[in-house]
C-alpha cells in the first residue's frame, strides 16, 4: 500500500487538531480553508493538463528524442502527460499493472514508457532506420 494514501489524510487531521488546539474553532476554519485551497490547486492543475491533452492526437509527441531526454524515473503519469501534452497510446491490457504507454513523433520514432503503480519505471526510445520515409500524423 502506498504510504501517501494514509499519510495525507492523517496529516490533514493532524493539522486540523493542531488548529483546534492552538486557536479553537477559528483555527479549524483557517486550516480547513488551507486544505481546500491545496485540493483546488491540484484539481486545477489536473484539469489544465487534461484540457491541453484533449487538443492533441492521442499518442503523439513533437519529438520523441527530446521526450526521452526529459524523462526521469519515478515521475507520475500526469507529469509525463503534462510534458507531452498528449495522452499516451495504451499498449498494455486495460487495468493491468504495469501500464505501458507509447508516444510517437512525425518521424515514427517512439518512446515506450512503463508505469508501475502510476510511477515511471523504465522507458525505451526506438528510432526508425535512416532509409524509411516519415509519415505525417
């Protein structure tokens, strides 16, 4: 089980308890406002990433080589979607773990990423041979 699934709610409850201990119900109201603002910031970022990804073809990236250079182990899927501004083409079975996604550019180079529990574990860059002709997206 992911520690974040337990730690974030317990941290929020701890902050609420501290707010009540320090300032009474006024402290609870202030901490609640801060927690709601934090949740709204994350929700807004998610919606902006999904709005940008909706305007691009699925599984398309401007440059697979640049994507390969920017990827880091341990980043989550939403971070990769934000970098590519496109949803990846799902290459694994639905709801399977690990999930495998692919992003392809105009030269048919593609990056295949493997996510385990939503975190990037490994990725591979495949470039076509020199003699092949590029296909427009």
